[in-house]
């Protein structure tokens, strides 16, 4: 850039522009100008000014719904030097405006924004003057706008999006979940949600750099670098003499390739060859060397007038959907289908991970540190993939940068979710521009391995009653052309190096049901969605790739207590219901608890057991779908994170604390998984009665060990033992069936152990539901140790078998973190909990009844109560 951009960040003010009749605008808001920020939004500016209460707390959300009905104005003043005006082009640049906004300079309109997911660049030069200038961004109510578009193009169905009454979010290009979702509040904000600035330049500038890796193996790699440039004037003779130079540096900063070209067209392509490249791999499959691509635009005098740096990874990616036949039900018969395998550098990757939703209802609050922390949490839980779900946004570059560094694969949905989207104008052009813009912006990231057209938008038209017969009967547009024509075309034009899939779920053809078992990817929602369906039902499914299945659980205690005042801490209180956005979420949670437990009376116990239940459900499913490899090539559960404090399907709650589920999947996703599951389950859900040990070796080295399987009782006595060597090839699976008569009574269980296992790498299988098991009373012994690194260690032993021992240290201090949870113990085993906290914790605190908890105690207290009742 010839001149430093003028950053428009701090000096903003915000005021209410217009409130429709009936909007309950507090008097304190009218006529005032408050300090504002860019990036920022109306909600967060009002919050900082103390004019609204935190919408994440209690029932406050409901008191803020007027905000989304109003128009708002952001204003700022900035100084322009004469040199700026001397450049051929001066532009007001917005990386993100949320959503419908008129932009004016010195009282004259310079442009209209209509899409939150689009970068905007408006010509500002004719309106600017030397010295002080005013910039105004007038945001119109997105609700009013959505209804207007709906009137123009006609109503289209949307899916159930939680407890707020439906609004036509499919009529406006704003992150859908901001309208409220079945885990998210309705906080219809607006604002300058990504950075804004004034840029001045002459001759030419780089708009995007698209480095497409078309070949990468150990001998050489080919990167086709497409440089999209803007010229100051389309027939500018000067620009014809502009040179574009691309230089590639290896991870040690040594130049490995260089090409240049004269800028003749808007895009110049230069092919770079790298000898003996260092390949980029997903985490768990190799390293993540990043090369630096430096692109420079030079004027005829050889002066650099613009430059862009991109970090790229040399790797190829493909989606294998070859027809195949496999013994998927483990019962002998070959089933026909098609694979759904992500291959990086030709190597099939078993994808383990979760779905990502916006980490905050106000995404501009997600700082670099917070992004990294969240993604680290995914990595620490042994995930290698996150799916950026289509009801949110195309995330900030920081997100993908970090995934590139860490080798965390990204599945990116286009931002279309759970709705029929009209193909008419103005939506068509907005979605088209958005798709081109985001593919161009994100295609340098090696971590991004697949683009997917939508979330459930095709499935809905096959299976959801709310969608009626829109696909077959009504002849209304519903979005098919986006998924089957527009998005594939955008990728063909801008990035043919990456696979595309029309939707999640989708089966590869409109002639098949999109949620088919044998083809494409699947969502499994019958456990959560159908009355009376136990989570053992996960075992009756045989997906090729599972991109969603979920089970709710409460947030951790400190998060819950921040959001729900003490007097409201009951399962069905108004505030608890408010902090579960699924219409019958609280009720479903308790019903699903009944499958394994008697529902306890105290709220504390309910929260504890519901958290355990969530973890057990998703780990059961995750381990089963890994056991189904190679038939199944991936398992992503719903959902990694939350955007506010809520009971939801997440593994990490709205304040960023890991729930018990997170600890559960950390075990289920470890590279070498040993698990006990039924030897087979028929697709109708019948367990064949026999058990098996499954080993999934998601590792590049063979796995050789000695396996011991024991039949045991709750005193920890071994009733029977089997032992045999195992050898599992790299990235392979093995099933070892147990004798048919190794299913036994309520107070027995099966334990599998490996000789060389580390930590508590054991697999357990309890034959019965918890309420049928006579857990023994525990007499735990403890030692607390202070560690040199400032942490503490609590060591716990037991005299009897203990199930799901948890150390809920965040009940004592909200900053406390513990390294493991849900530990099963045999008599004499040690549970070693490492604790990190900004305060020293005492043994008395750590062994409190509500802190050190296990299933034995809760289930026993229930059976004590029921036997007391029987006596009475
Ligand atoms: C899935 C998602 C979300 C939703 C979740 C839980 O289908 O795609 O739309 O939040 O289910 O119901």
C-alpha cells in the first residue's frame, strides 16, 4: 500500500436513530450518544455504557429484544492529509458490516451494505476533503428488513430454532443463530463487526492471493498462485507495466521458488515448483511445516506498491467417494455403498472432532487468545477436525491460521442452515458475492479441507414436516441451485483444489435420501429427538461419516451459577428453562437420565448425573463409530462450544470451561482406542448379546501388546480371565470377540487391559443400567500434595470398585482446572488428579461432598431412600 491506511477503530459514537411504535425503548437510550467501538456492536456498546444489563445473565435477554427492532447510527470523525487525496483511489474498507447499512461520508451516501458475510470497499474519494471528515454508518433493523424481503419473494419454511418465536432469518445475510437457536439467545445486534479503515492507493493493489496446491508428494510440489488485482483505472496504461512477483520461502526462511509476471488481466497465475517439499499433515499424521508466500506488486520504476504474505502448507486433499462393499454390520453380509473419506497427501484420515458454533453471540469479542484457547481445547481433546457450522459465520483468519499451525482440519459450511433459501433476488446475488468472497479469502489455508453447501437444508426438504413438500410439489425455490450449481461453480472458478459436498447431511445424489447410512455423511438425531430412545441406539447406526450427533448436558457449576441466580437453581425454574433453548430440552434431559438412573431429588445431583449422562452418551457413540472404521471414516459430535451460558449439547460451556463430556471425548479420541462394545448390533437395534473388544489404531506405528480381559465383580474380584497378544496395523482396526457366555448379572462388569498401557487406559463395560447395579459403599483415602509448578495433586484410592470419580474443583474456586474426570477405580488403584488454581485449595475443600463425587454415592443414596420408603 503506498500510503498507510487510516484505521477507524476507537473514536466512534453510537445513537438510536429510529424506534418503531411499540418498541420498548428505555428512556435512558433516547437522544444520547454513547462511545462506541469498531469492531463492535450495538449490544456490546450499550453494555459497556451501562445502558443494558448483561443479556447472558438471568432473564435479561428478554428485556433486550427491542434492540433488534430499531435503527442505529455509528459516527466517527477522522483526519485526511492532502497526500491521501493525491492517490488515484481512496476507499472506505469494511471487513464486515452487520448487516443492512447505509455508509455516508460528510453527509453523502457512498454505499449500501446488505451482507454480514461480505467484505465491502466503497469509493470514498469524491466525498472526502482535506482535514476533518465525518463517516456515518446507519444500520437498519435486520428484523424489519427480513420481513420486507419475505414480502417481496414470498415466505419459505425454516427449521425449529429454539424457544424464541420464528423470524425469517433466511431472508437476510446475517449469521442465522443471532436470531436465536436451540442453544442460542435472540440478540439481534448490528454494528461494524470486523475492522474498518480508509485505504488510499494508485495504479494497482492486491485484492486476494489464491495459492492452490495442485500437487504435493515427497519429490515435488506445484503451487498455482493466482493473484487477483485491482487497477486504479480499468484502462490504466501504467498498470500494464506493473509486475507481480511471487516468492516462496521454506519454513527455515530460505527462498525455494520465485516467478514474476506482467499484470495484464485482473488475475495473474504463476506456477511455483518446489523440489523435495516438506509436506503439511493433519495433527497425528505428521508435521505442519508452513511456507511463506510473498507477493509483491511493483510499479514500472520497480518500486513495490503493494504486498501480501500468505502462509501455506504443501499438501493435497481429496474426498474419496468410490463405490465399495464392506461387511459393515460385522455380521457377514456385504453391503454396497460409497466411501466418504478425506485424504490428505493420498492418506485416508479418520476424522475425530466436533462442530464449531460462533464462540460468542457477538463474534467480534472473540480475541486471538480466545480463538486459540478454544482450538487448543479441541486439540487437547485429541480432535483432528472441527466443522464450522453453516448457521454461524465464516470465521476470522485467526481461526484458520491457528488450525494451519496445529494441523487441525477444518470442514467449512457455506452459511446456510436449517431453512429453505429463496433463489430470487436480492438473495441470489448476495449469496453469490459472499461465496466468491469467502472462498477467495480462505483458500490459502491448508487446514481447510472441504467446503460444504449447507447445514441440513437438503435433508429438511426430504424429512421435515415443517418444510412441507417444497421440493416435490410447491415449485417454490428453496436453495437447491445454491448447493448443486452456484457453490460448485464458485469453487471451480476460484479453488478447484478442494473437495465440495452439497450439504450436511447429503448422500451424493438427489435420488437418495440425504441421511442415508451407506452414502455420504450423516446426522444422527433420533436419540436426542425421539421420545423413549436410549443412547444405546447409537449402536444401531452405521454411517460412512457422521458429521453430527448430540446429547445435552448442563454447563459447569461456575458458569451455571453466573447465569442462574441461587433461588432459581432448580431444574424446571423459569431461568433454568430460559437457559436451555431447546423447546423441551430440560424435559428431554431428565427423561434421558431415567434410562440409566433414578432421577435424584437435589438440583446438584441432577446437574451431576445429567453431565455424566451426556459424557457417557457421546463417548459411547464416538467409540462405536471409530470401531466401525474403515466403513466409517469420521465422527464429529454436536457441538464443541457454546456462545453463552446454557444447557446444550456442547463439550465446552459458554464461559469456556470443559464439561465432563470434554474429558470423556479426550479419552474416546486418543490415538489408540480400546473399547468394549457389543460384538454386533442389528440395524433394527438388537444387540446380539455377545461383547467384543475393539481396537482402533489411529497411529502410524503398529500396535502390539498383550490384552487381558477380566470378568469382575464390584469388590474387584476377578471371576474369569482371558489373555492374548494383539497386533493392529497402523490406521487399522481389530475386533476380538468375547465368549458368548461372558454377559452376566448386574454386579459384574468386564475390564480389558493392555500390558504396556499408560495411565488408566482400560476399557470397562457394565452390563446393566446404573439403577440396577448394587454399587458398594466407598471408603476413599486421599493424599494432597503441593507441586513445584504451583499446582496441586490429589491422590485418591478406594477399597471397592468406584465408577466415574470426578473432582469438581471449580465448585470451590471458579478458576480451578483439573486434568481428568470420570475415573473408574479398582480397589487399590490410584486416581491422580492434577489441579491448577489461582488459590491454594485445602484437603477439606477438595473432598467436600459436592466436589469429590462418584456414581456409587449418588446411586446408593437413591437406593437407600427407596428401601427406606419400602420399609415405611
Ligand atoms: C443440528 C444442528 C443445529 C442444531 C442442532 C441441535 O441439526 O445443525 O441446527 O442446533 O442440531 O438441535
